C-alpha cells in the first residue's frame, strides 16, 4: 500500500512554498492536512481561496458546521482541529460534544444550523424539507442556506482528504463520543 507523506517545504512547488510561509506566519506551523494538499500544484491554493472566501456562515456558526460535518464523516483530524478552534471560538467542552451530535440546545439559531448541517451531510444533500423549514424559522436566510452548503462542501473536502491519506493528526485528539 502506498503511504502518503506530509511533504516538507522543500518538496513542494514554489507557489506552495509561499503558501506554506503564510500558513506558518498565521499558525506558527503548517498543519499536516494543508501540507498534504501541496502534493498538488493547485489544490492548496484553491482550498485556501475557498477557506478565505466571504461567507455569511462564519465564526461560531462556521465551527458548528465544521464540527457537525466532521463528526458525520468520522474525520479524526478535523474533529481534533475543530475541537481546538471551537474552544478558541468560545464553545465549552460540553457544547462541542453536543454540536458534534448535531444539536446546540444552548442557542436556538445554532441548533437549527447544526440540525440542518447534520441532515445535509448524512443524506448527501437529500435533507428532510422540515430541517430546511426549521432553519428558516430560526431566522436564517436563503443566502445563509447557500453559504451553509458551501461550508459543508469545504469541510467534506478536508474530511475526505484525511480519510483517504491517513496522514498523522497534529492536534490533540478530540474526545470519542459515547
């Protein structure tokens, strides 16, 4: 079986080296998942553009989507990374566990988002119309719906990349759900 390595700065294109430099300035390190994207001459730049694109689903809402989708897809890498980011965003350990289960009882608007994101991810887009209606009833908009779907796509990319490559997780492990 072919092992996918985490490339070093010296092993990637000059375009990706510049992105590595920016990531290192931003995070202090190049996360393994981002580095793995640099096996492609284009994927890392494309993904970074998606990550930095404007969206109405940002901050805590984005972390809700990231945690829910990563749980549905059972991505240990993204669960570890977004558990850490979720804490940095102000979620408690208990709230993060609840979000991973597709709920956010502590905030009705985030709860509707979590339920919708879970439904979309689990059904591969064939979500129950009631979940969409509940999302709108929680004062989310059509623009928010489209941005949520894009955020789900974003997270699915990294979930699938890790699940396929099995590169080492370089964040503290997320708790296992019981």
